[in-house]
């Protein structure tokens, strides 16, 4: 595909043989495919002027390429970055809202808040656009809930809040956390959904210049580090003149696989950072996760496992995993929430897909008549009618030698397997799929090839654990992993600072 696009651009320039130009164009298309918004080039003289124009503030260039400084953009990526920059600038340019006496009183009444959390809440009241950022367990969700409650209590009219996330699981978790802080009868109207449903977007739909806006006083988006650039722009476009936007996320986690991710840059530019982790405490595991971000780690804080061959790993994991075979139907299948195997790769002999199938086959062979097998699963397709969304986890109960099975989900809900949307076996999860989850203990498998994901993959995997992490990785792979980063290239930060 890269060569086809490069050939098309060269044909447009009237060139048939130009190896150096062809390489630049192939590299540009490949980097865009990997999620980078731009590519740095050293010699712009190799680019015919018919293909590119100088980057200005026009978000809709007429030529297929845009050059700004030493950064080269495909037309679409320049449009995305420029439109996002314009929308962010517009939101931040709104006049600040001075905190009312009622708001100050309600904020003072809250107990258990750290100073950084109080400052974040005050900033979210003052500004139309705010980010609460920080590592796992730093209270992003709790602080957002406090802000919503204080804002609602300080108003005469009910506060209408739209809660969303890239996955329905994360959105439901945020709403549940908010309601767990106590009732606000008559003061709060709150709904949670996936971000695509909130924005009325179908897969592949583009509405980058739309004028439709969300009917809410406040929009809160959790797990915002997972937002690719086009989805972020759709969100920014949908924020009306009287609506606040609050994003929550960890800028050090894995960015979206493709499509560019600007959350980390926004977090460093305008985020309200929460730094004290209540989930991981102050021990070795927290210190280890913090060291990953600098690319320098000590060997203490986690358990280092011997690297094994794929079938040896299957043997080991079948012994390590909570026993999923029961002599009678289990009533509360909760133990799979305590331990999880996370794989850096999905494909390959040590990828999550292959390991899941091997582990499932092993357990199925052990089943005796009358026994039940409890299989952890993760939903991979949204089904609003069943209130099941991509990322929702549950367990599937299968009785030996019977074709029917029933799935159990949080809250005691049961659904027949035949009625489920698409799902995957989840004895092992990819690190990408694990974002937004937490477990007591995590085992991380990083086979050769994982280094391309960068230190963010290791950080994301480690920070899923509350108490214990075990890692299997070869020394060369670990060195490459810590040396690399999966953060995406863009010109957003430089352009934002220039416009500030």
C-alpha cells in the first residue's frame, strides 16, 4: 500500500524514476500508518514543489503534502493537527469562570482530598477545557467525581453530565465510581456510554467539520490516552459554547495503535497532574513503574521469570492460573479478577491469541462428566441492547460434553452464549486490551519483537498490578524496550507554544 501511494504521488509530480523521493514518500506513508502525524526530513529539496505547500494556519491544504520546518505531513494529518490545535485554542480562550461562594463552600466541605486534587477541581471550574492526569491510583476518577458533585451542588439548575470513554467498560466504571460517592437527588443528570455512541459515530464515519454539539453542561471522558486524533477532533467539535470538557488519563500509557495520539502532549502542556498513587502505595512496585518512564530500571520491585518455549509457557500458565474446573456450577466467579497474564503481542507463538487457545484446549481435555469449566472472556463488539461493550469482561461457564454455555457479568447478569456479541477468550490479554483494568497480580510476557512497542508497553503492563508483577523477557528485548518509545510524532507542542 505504501508503494502504491508513493507511486501515485510521483506520477502526480510527473516522475517515474526517483529512488530518493520514493523512499521519502514510502517512509511518510508508513509513519502515518503507525500513527505518527508527521515525519522529519533532512532535505526538502528532493520534494517537487507540485506535491507540497508551506504549512500555514489553513487546515485544508490544496496539495497532497504539507511542509512546516523539517516536518512533512500528509494532507489529512496536517488537517487533523491544525483543526485540533484551533479547537483547543478556542476552548482555552474562553473567559475564565470565577468560583462562586457556593462552589468554594462545597469544595471546602469535601474531606480526604490532597492539595493537588483541590487545585485540579478549582482549575476545572475555571476553565472550559481541563485534563486530570497521573499514573494508576492517583485519584483521577475520584477527583473527577468530586468535581462533578461540587459543581452540581453549587448550581440552581440540575447539572447534565455526559460520561464517556473509548470502551463502555471504562465509561460504566467512572459512572459507578461517581454514584458510589453518594446520592445527589435532583441535582445531577448523568449518563455514561462509549464515546462513539455519544458522538453518534458509526465505524469509519468522518464528521471532522460538523456543527453538531453534545447536549450536556459537562462532558467527562475517561481513558483519554486511548483517543486517536480523528476521534479527539470529533469530540472537540461536539463541545458547544456552554459545555465544559474534562479528560482523564495517564500520559505514560500506550497511545492508540494508529491514527496519532495527542493526549500525552496535551497532558504536559495543560494537564492538572496528580502524583500520589494510592493503588500502588510507596513501595518497590511504584518505584519500578516510575523508573520505567526514564528508561532506567533496577532489578528490584518485580519478579523476573525464566524465559521459556511456547509450550513450556502453556504448561506453566495452566499450573499458575486459578483452577477454572469445578465439580458444580460456581456461584460467584470472581477469582479471575485477581490474576491476569498480559502479553505484549497478540499474534505469534507467545501472543495472547495462541496462548489462549492452547490453555483452553488443555483445560477442556481435563473436564470430567458433570464438571464445569469457567473461561474468562472479553467482549470485542458493542451491543447496546445487552449493555455489553468492547472491553467488558466476564466468564463463560461450560458444562462438560454439553454445547450450551452461559456467560456471567458484573452485577450477576447472565446471558446465553448464543446471544453474545463477538468475544475473545481472556486467560491472557494483550497489554493494549488491559488498559483501564487492574488486578492484584500480573504476569507479563514480552517475547522478542515486543521492543517495538517501547517503554510505554512495559509501564502499562506493570501498572495494571496492585501488589505483584512477574516479568518474562530476554535481556536484549528489555534493553530495546526501554530504549524505544511508542509516543507519536507531531508538531502539536511546538505549534501550541508558538500560538500561546
